[in-house]
């Protein structure tokens, strides 16, 4: 079976044949940081199919509403315009007009239709977009865009907010003698508990993929990756994942393709999402730990998820992780209030492979080993409820004094 | 109509005729703080009816299980034994034996039945109780108990953990020429989002009250007071509210009493709970602000509560309160992900009486006034969803760097 080659920290989107990118500085932030890249353009001259998943927040930013509308329109699609520094959220009708004007300017500059562009924003909520500056920057992006790794890298940098580093990945595999690509870029940091976060992620592939198959593949991957991470439990108004498939390779993948190809493609999309989701958690705002919370043996998938999220979002649990304190009592407490079926006398808890509690009975003699485990930057906690077969895995972070300090004002 | 007299910071339980109390130091904490009061005994020689509400956590501490069993047994009841420093939670069968042994020792010392005593614990989870020391302390409490304010005060001090001050209240009113009392004591601080918190609250009254009426009155009061507060969103394994009615006044109150008396009694119980709940929030671990989150105009009571809790438990919202930052975008974001019906274009938000957003449109010109409001130690946020008539009011706190530091290890 063909193997996937997974390369993190690449140029990202421009690794996929047929895709161009640009990242420019157009002075979007309130602090007028003139050198900071804040507008990304991703572009395919060849028409693409597209799929997307969006925040389930009832308060959706204007660009989310526009993306949903364009996606429903069905394409063909040619690109994504994404700015950082301003979320264009809670900006009412003006916000929607500004998002539309952005798509219109790209379309006019490139002689395409406005509906062929997605528009995404991330940053401060409730401030009007500085549209004239953004549109000026967009024109520069159109003229500067290109296919080199530097172009890709600059686009990945331009969408960052409180992120400390760019997040890119390229997954490739050879099928039928031909090398194919799924590449992506993302930003994360705070307000991260995607259901479908202030996170954005953009993927591109050189396959030709029918719309419905592309959406199904993306939705499944997002459910198992981006939607299984939490930094602070806050779900953003702007969360968006988009994938563009430009067919540059001349090879199609869809429901009727050979099973091997379908599986390879789905795995490549999943892997790209998984690497980017992991990068988002690992670069969460002011975090010092990444903790994998695995819940097994739950009566239902919903119960497994509830328990994992109660633990991953508990302030007391997160504070203890920050302090290298193997405070399993707080784990049991959070599991108990998750609203899932749970019987204390059946509950197993482990730090990595070291038992903490078996069938409700603590192993106090192992305390020194727990302490060693939780000192690491990354470790796992497993709970087995012994009530069924359902599982859930959540990637979570600690909560630090620096997070609170960082977020006490914008 | 008769008025209630509400006096906070009293002796508490011993203000009610017929109730005795004691607070003793019996070395329950791991750090062997020998001078710290850590065991309270509340006692009525006259037989009491009782009612209680308990944590809905699936992981219930042993004393909670014992209280539920004794309450179901039906009484008569004579008292409450409560220790701090050790929650006797996640301690398995040994924990339950220890709680039972505590009730048995009290019963033997006072020539009563074990089922006539409630046993409560608060403190560290997952440590076995130092039972011999506790029982020795209990015998001292039995011999030292008395009716003076000092006895009441010492009992209120003995149940504290990370609280910085004792929490007591006495509500009294005159009915038919006779003065009646509802007094209470509580502890709170961390792991506070009661549904029915590591909170304990004990109330006493000198009315004679039938069990079912007492339970109904207590449950209604708890639902509107203790269950409407949050410090950190963590629901404890030990939360317990108990009320004892000793009939010392010779006056009964129940379903068939005159409406005025029923209403007065229910109001007195509610008021006592409200004052204690407010004290718990105001003394939340390392907090600097108390924020009243009011949600009006929701389509349902559940929706109103979801929105209030999403706001009151959002790390980003709580961090901004700490920073005196009127970050209404985070309020709108949290309201949006609460899982309630919400239409952005109908949403009003106010800081105290100053509008932030009306029908989805922000009033940026009022920013300096918002800033003044959120500088206060206490302020209100009101959201009107304009979708119905349901409301919910939550008392919440900010999240501070000191909270994270305090809880990073036990």
C-alpha cells in the first residue's frame, strides 16, 4: 500500500501544483504595525471545486456568512482572501458589505466572478474593517502573487494573530505513477474550541474532486481533528476550514474511484488537518503543556466527548497541569459533572500507561511516577468508564497565569 | 406586611433558639495545621425535620451518599458534623465506612441514632480521612458545644477551606407576635459552580416544618440562589445544602398555613440562601470582581441559563473583566456559542444601564462610559435576546492570574 509522506512546516499551499499565493502588509491592525503581513491571497487560475466547514456559533462573522453563501452557489472557485488583525465580526450590515467588496475587488482585478472567491477574517471582534487599506493591499497581493515557497510562506504568515509561528503542512503520495498533494495552512492561538475556532485553515489539492465528495471528505476529517482540540473552551465567531481542489494533476477522485485511491485521498486530507490541528494546540496562547485526553469505554460517543471536554476545559484541571501537579481528584470531579453516564466504582484513570485509579480505587503508591509524567510538555490521560465501547480523544492545553495576563485586555 | 430583617455576618446557627454549635481543631489537614478549626458540630436536642440538596456530580463524595441515605430514612434529625481539609471524595468503600463511623460516634456520645446525624466534608479529594483524629475531635466538640455566639462563630470558621472569611446570615421576622429565625452558614471559594459547589451550606430554623414542605421550600431557594453562581465552572463532588427545623418556637409552617406565613418563611429561606450564595461568589478564589450576568428575552428558561453560563464561564470574558476591559465582542461570542436560540440582529447588550449594542449594532461612542463601569468591583451585564420572555441571572467572577497560580498545585 502506498504510504503518505507528511512534511510539516513547508511552504504550504504553493507546494500544490497550480496554486499561487501572496502575503502583504496593508495596515489592518489598530496599532498600525505597518510591516506586519496581514492579508493573504490564495489563487488558482484553474477553476476549483471547494468544500468548507464553519463555526456553529449563532453569532457568525460577516465573512463566514459570505463564504457559506458562495459555497452554496457552487462555484467554480478560484481563491481565498484572508486578513488578520480584524475579525469583521459583530459588524452588522456594513461588515457584510465590506466582505462582499473584498470579493468584488479580487474578481475585478482577476477578471473572474465575485462568487469564485472566499473571504475570511480573524482578529479583533466588533471593529469595522479598514476597507480602503485592505483593498489597496489586495491589489498589491494580486500583482505580487506567485508559486515559489516564499509566496506560500508569506501567505501563511499573513493570517497569524497571537500565534507565535506559522502552521503549514504538505501531505503527498504517489498513485498510479503520479505524485499528488494535499497542502494546508492554519492559524489558531486563542478562542479555540472549534466546533467547527478564531481558527482558519485552508487546504489545497491538485486532484479534481466533485463537490459533494470533497465536502464529505473534509467534514469527516474536521470532525476528527480540528473539532477535537481545545485551548480555552471559547468557540469563535470566525472558525473556517476551506479546501480547494484544482484538478491540476488531471486525476479525479470521487465516490466511484478505486477504493485505494479514495482511502489515500481521505487519509491525506485527514493527515493534513491533523497536523494543522496539532500545531494549533501546541501554539495555544501562552500554554506550557499539551495533554491528550482519551476517554474509552463510554456508553455513547456523546458521553465520551462530554467527559473529555469537561476535563479539557476545567479551570482546576488545566491549572494543575500548569503546576506539574498530578491532581487526579480534579479529573474524577470533572468527569463526574460532565453529564455522562459514569459509575465511580468502575472508573479507571491512567497518566500515560501508569494507573492512577483502577475500578474507583486510587494507587497512591504510584504518586512519584505520576509526578514524573505530568512534568513533561506533552502527556496523555486515559479514562476508561467500562460502560460501553465508545471513545473520544481531545487535545487540550494547560491554563497559565500568562494566558490570563495576555487576555485581560486587547 | 411583615418585613424580613436580614443580618449578615452574625453568629449564624446559634442565633436560632434551640441550636447549639461547636468548632474544634483536630488536625485533619495534611500540613498538620494544629491550630486551625476543622470540625464543626451543629446540634439540636429537640428532634428536627430536615431537607437537603446535593451535588449532581456522578462522582459523589462518601458523606454526600450518607446524607442522602439518612435524609431518605426520614429522621428525626439532631445535627450535622462537618469537617474541612479533606473531602472524603473518591475514597471508595473506606470513605463510606469513615463517614458512617463519624455519625455512629456522634450518636453514641449523645445517646441518639446514627441516622439522626448528617456528615459533610470539604477539602482535598482522594485522601483517606484521618478518622482517629477526627473522632477524637468530635468527642471534644460534643463536650464543648453551646449556644453562645462564640460557639456559632467557631462552627462557621471550622468549615472554611480556601475561603478568606466566614459566611453567616440570620433572617428574622415577627409573625403573630412571635419572632422567628432562619439562620445559615456556608463555605465556598473554588470548584464553584453548584448544581447543587465544594460548597456547603447549613441552615436552621425554629419553626416546626413538615419534611416535604421543608424540602420544597429549600429546593426552590437553592435553584434560585446557590445554583445561580459560578466562580470557575467546576462542580464539586461534595456540594451540600442542608436545613434543620427544630420546632423550638412551637409554631408550624406547612402547606396548610396561612399564605402570609408560608410566603414569609419561603422568603426567609430564600433570603438566607441568597446572602450566603452572594458571600460565596464575593469570596471566590483570588477574584477581584463580581459580575451579575442577566439574560432577558430568551425563548426559554434553558436558553437564558445557557447564555448566562456561557458568558460567566468563558475564560476570555473572565480575563477581560480582570483587566477592566469592556470587551463586548467576547460577550457576543460566548452568547453565540451557548447553544441557545439567538439572532445577532436582535441582540441588546448593556453594561449596567449603558448600552453596548442595540439590535446587533454597537455604540462605539460610549466606550469611555463602559470603561468606567467595568472598573468597579461589582457591575452588571444585561443581554436581551428579544426572542421571548424567559430570564436568568447568574452571579459570576473574573479569572485572575492569582487563581491559576493558587490552583496550579495543592
